[in-house]
C-alpha cells in the first residue's frame, strides 16, 4: 500500500524520484523519503519527512546530486507516521538503504535477536530489520547479501536496495507486493506501479513472486530468490502519461467520475456480437462445453470490488440462471471453505494486486479450482495467476476511492452474465434486449452527469448530517452498500446500508429527522414494496432522498435517473450517489483524493 520509485542512469536522480513519488502518492501519503548515491561518492545521502511528498520536497537541499536513488511514500503499518519511521531505512554505517512495501511477519523475533547482537534500531518499523540483515551479511555481492537476508524473513515484500559499495546497481525483489522495472535508453527505473514510469518509458517488466532483479544503467537481469536465472519479456504499457493528469478537473475523483461514459464505451468496444445476441470474451479461456458444466459461481473481492461482485452475482443469476453469490475475499481465505470442482471462482480487484484477493486465488489454485480474474491492470498478479478473465479497461484510477472502475467492473459482469446466459438458456430476444441496454449506458451516464449542479445543491443540504442510512431491495441493496461506503470514505460521515426489507427488523429504531435516508427506488416489480418502506420512514419523521426513475411523493428530494433494462439499472443508480458523496465531502472541506487512513492499492493484510 506504499509507493516505491528507483532510478539508475546519467540524469540527476532527485527530481525524477520526487516526480515519481507524486504520481504514487495515492498509494500512501503519511510520510516519504529519498536516498541518492553517485559513483563519485562513497556515502549515501538521505532525506525523510513526515507528511506528504511536498513536505519531503521542501526538505531536499539544492546540493543533493546523484545519478542513482530510491524513494518511498508510506502508508503506516508498523509505527506511527514520523520522520524516523519514514522509508528509506539505513544501517548504522550509512551504506545500505532499503525501501519496502509489505509486512515482515517475524520482524519482532528478528528485532529481538539483532538487538541482542548489539544493533540499535532507530525506528519502529519492520523494514529496518531487513536493512540490518543485509548490512550484516558478509557475502561478496549485493545480490547474495539481499538473498541471504530474504531467506530469514517471513511475510510479504516488494523491496529495493542501494549499497554504497555497489554504486552501479539497485537490487529489487518481490513476494506478494508489486515490483515493476522500466526500461529506458541507457537508464533503468523501478517502481511499485507503472504510474511512476509512464512519463519516461512504456517498456516494462513485471516481477513474479519469488523473483529478484538487478538493474544497472544499461542492463537488467532477473532471477529467483534461490539464484536461478529467469527470462523476463518486456511488455508495452497501454496507458499514456496524460492519463494520470487531472485534465482540468479540481480532483482526480471528479475527473474519474466524468470519464465514465468513455470508460464504459471502452469495456464494451469490440466485445458485442450482434449476430448471435451475445458477446466475445476470449480471455476467459472457457469454452461452451466447459461453461455448461458450471454449477455455481463464487465471486471474491474486497470493499468496492466486493460490492461490484454482489451486483455481478445478481446479474449472473438473472441472465445465466446459475446460482451465484459474492463474499469478501478477506473472510473467504480464513474460513477453510469447501472448494467445489463444479464451482467457477471469480476474483475481482481493480489493481489486480489486492493482497487478500490474491491470497484467496492462490489458495483456490492450490486446491485445483478454476479461477477467473476481473481486473483493470494488464499483467497484474491476479491476471497472471488466474486461468483466464476480463480486463475492465477503465483506464488509470488515481483517486483512492473507486468510481469509474466500479462502474466498468459491473458492466464487465453484465457481459459475463450475458455470455454465460446465451450459452445456456437465455433467449436471443433477451440477449438483444441486454445488448441494447448496454449500448445506451454511456449516453445515459452522461445525462446523469449533466445534472451535477442539482446533486451538488442536495449534497450541501445533507452535509450537516452526522449519520446517514442507505436502503435498497435486491438489485438496489448493493448500490446502497457502495453509496454508503463512498460517503464514509471521503466525507467521514457515518453511514450504514440495509436491505429495505430489513427496516422493520431493527434499523427503524434509528429513524428521526436528524438521520437522513437515501433510498434506491427503481421502477421494477418491487416498486410498491420500496414505496412502503418510504412510508415507514416518513411516519417516523425521517428525511428521504430517493434515487428513482420518477419523482417519489414521500421523498423530500428525488434524483431522477434514466431507465434502462431492470438488470442494468443498478449501474445507473450508482452514478448520482458518487456525485453526492463527492460534493458532500467538498462541502465539508475534505481531502477527497487522499482520505485519511486509506490508501489505493491494499497489498498488505
């Protein structure tokens, strides 16, 4: 959940590292640091600062020259945010510097052992343990020093190591936390995310778990942690550097909300088959005969991806008539689940690196299950581990909270459900109906975005609430869950989501004028049931904001959204609630792109 950047070449390294950290700040932003080295110098130079990258930049002296360096932006796990706990971490002699993403599980035991041997620790972090292990290793090469240290640790890591005695190289390693190499002209880069690389190179190599690399200015080589050489084939990143800019918007979140019409068009492009009223999903690696043997589908994700999976499960049951459900991956992997050979497992992760999801995939693969990945990042760990899957083509999403990737993931599930349905019992006419609905989505999303000014006024009205309730039935309930999460994440207003049918079973006790309720009220066969829930709330003097296809008499305010096919309506009903959360947070003066205590890519437990 932290950001790593490294460079070796002929350019002045500090500006490059600071630029890379700014692009990765969404991965962690409670402290940052940089170390540089130069072939002309026998010592490493380091600057660290609690706070944002701008705080670090203000501390970097003008005379901070070097042509090799590593840098880090942190999201705290071990030790509170502070200058001392910021990465990089150096040994007592100032010769070894390490940046690390992940968690070293046996750090406490190793710290006790090293302390007994006379090592003095300057931080509370687990990473400093690794620094001293490397420093105290008496191997002749930096590669062997790092390899020997890694053999002693248990846990996850993405690391980059500098050593003053080996100024011509950076050694990196991966186990459970992403590490990407960038190949330039007589220069090399390393990062935890391609966002830090795309302004300099689009040729990358993604390390696998258990793999290490040595990068020099004009060369790189990859090998396993046991020393066996591996073959790394560079790939070309499809995203441009401009994709990571704000593009005239005040925040990344606003930009990404506004990009949804184009993003949805991308996930649909080239996949619709009008002749047979179905879609092409060749990346599934699942032929029709195999698809017909599926007896159940289990979707695994965390946070927003879990909510997308809930909507996806509903789509699969409706269109393909296959029993389907979604479960938080973080719970699934710890409950010793029964893995059924007739069940298709679908792992959902925007980054493709979410640790809980990746660990669940690895456990499923170990037990012989078939796993599909639904991810946004080409070449990510889950994409490589899975048997097949779909890319959602949302484009880079920099804001910590997910908007366009959530929407595209749900659309991807609609495509999967249609594909499986047409293989099984979904009629041609129903297939055509869903395709027509999918094609309407970009224009309908644009219609909703054009009502932003009205939604902003509503957000200003509701921003004084200390807590909010979100309700929906069946297809509307996951929309309520996701809307509740968005509000919590960026406005810090407490919010809860309930099935509307559960109101009378407890939550009605909370209803009062000070607790507004946001109700999802589509025009479907449950419309009257939903209206009855509004009656229950109004009878207890509750304020109601309805998201509906028509004005709701019992609601204090209604946001009217265009109607699509019932199966696809949840996609549209979530859009105005993204804007509601955004403008509520804006009204309260929150740091929208970087909400407190959160980071973008959750690659630790």
